C-alpha cells in the first residue's frame, strides 16, 4: 500500500476563497446570481456552484442583462463592465482580488499621466485572459500585451516603456524580459518596470518543488485554463519527471499506481481542496 499525501500548501488562494464565499452567501439566501465568466479556472468547482444555482454568463449575455445581480470574479473587469452595469441597473458583487485591483489602479494612473505622452504601456501576460482584458481596459485598449521574451524583442526601444505583469505569470520569465529591455532600450528613452506578480503563486514554488521531489509519483490537479496551474505543474515536473497533470479522477492512469511507494497530490491556486481529497479517496480505493 503506497503512502498518499495531499500538499498542505496547495489549494485556493485568498482571492478565489473570497469570490466563492461571496457567491455561496448570496445563493444560500435563495437569490438569483449570475457570474461573469467562470468563477474560477476549475471546471469541477464551476460545476459544484452551478448545482447550487450560480449561472455563468459571458460578456455578450451580460450586455443583454437588466435588473440582475452579477458577481465579478477574482480576475477583475475593465471599466466598461462597470459602466454597462450602471446603465442596465445591474447590482455588482465585486470579488476582484485586491492584488489585481491594485494593479488595475497602477496601470490606470500610469495611463492618465500626461507628461510622458509617447510611452508604451506593456503587460506581460496571456492575450485574452480575463485578468489581462481587465488590465488593458484601464488604458482604453492601448496597452501592448506580450506573452514571451520573443515578443518583448519586437517592442520599440526608441520609445519609453512601462512594463507590468499579469499577477499569475512566471517571475523568472518576467526577470528575463526586464534584463533584455534594460540591455536594448535607447539612451533617449526611459524604462520602468513593476513586479506585479502575486506572491501567492511565487511563494508556493519552493514548497511545491520540495513536495514533488519527496514522492515517487505526483498527481497535479488543476483546471486546464489555469495560468498558475501551468506554472506550478512545470515546477513539479522539473523536480519529478513522474508528475501528471489531471483535472479529476477520470484522468488517472491506473497503471501509474503499480510501482509507486509514495504518491503526492497537489494543485493550483484555483484547485479546491475537496477535489484533491476526491483524488486521494479514489487512489486509496484502487490500491
């Protein structure tokens, strides 16, 4: 019988906990509640809340909504969402993560500063990601989004650059981008960067690496859409080749269990504890 352990440091970050708690409170009172986008990048948790009555909608459905209550998830929204809510008498329950909120305000302030007209506001993040759309919205759509160091090389180094980061990106990659820009920026232009990466993810890396290296077999439980899930999974994989990304018990390959003496279960900041426990129970019943 293999030893099985759930990583104590894995599971929801405070931003996700706040959003889910707010949703559960409203639903428990029997009120109708919509959520703009998936409340968390985890399909199993979305499904659980759907059974409680949470209705996930996209932006096109939101535009047609009137006199309703809508939860804004931890990722945040652009100013246009708030304007539309006001116009259509929509009550907003704002669960934007405070880390994201601070970043939005920083970018808006930067964008509204008139004296450096010719600057490029650059966001290192995933194009189309909910958080990034909210950040770009602070600049009336003017910000440049780069997804990698390769894309950073295409920036105009003769113009001022102000670099920010999506909160769940890799710190290593961000630092490489900073170093490259510092090396290539024109003497006539200025470069300022702001490390806006959430330490909820960065601080988990040493612990999760340690956890991955202390087991024969690792099941990393996460939704496929989770940005921080991809980062944390890669960190596990670096330490333990026998690390497998699953979003639920149905993806577990039972052949992997045969030779494992110790099995570790961990996940992203968007992975619910109950889901990791479900994986543990499933493995115990198969042993």
